[in-house]
C-alpha cells in the first residue's frame, strides 16, 4: 500500500466534508458543533493515546494514534491551517535540538 499521499488525501476528504450533511458525515457533525467540540475531541484522543501507550497494547496505541491524527486534521481544517504549514514548521525545526527549539519559543 502506498502511504506517500495518504495524509494529503485525508486532508482533501476532510475539507470536502466540512460543509456536508451532519446526518451523513462525522466531519460535518463535528464542524456543526464548532471549534470547541473539535478541540475537545483532539484532547480526548490525545489522552487515549497516552493511556494506550502506558498499557503496552500496541494495537490499541496504533488505533488511538490514528484517531488522534484524524481529529487533528479535522481541527486544522476547521481553522483553515493546511497540513503543509505544519510540515513546513517541522522542516524549519529539523536539525535543531528540541531543547534549543523549545527555549527559543519562550524567549
């Protein structure tokens, strides 16, 4: 399976479903509930990732990580932030120590 364009396809599908029918689209349902609900879902999924990581269940961690990525993409789409912008930020940070990068944000 070719995973190279999977995130791009996911972003496109989510963008197309934002304005859809909330009765037939989970993404549209989240969109209808607003940014606060979408952000809450991202937080819930992040917590579930942590729990799965601590239980040592790789299958659960994999599933929860997929849920987190999906909901993060919904949040980014809701805010109009392209995933390429996130990738550009990661590229900007590449080769920089995490400690140095974090310190640069607080100054």
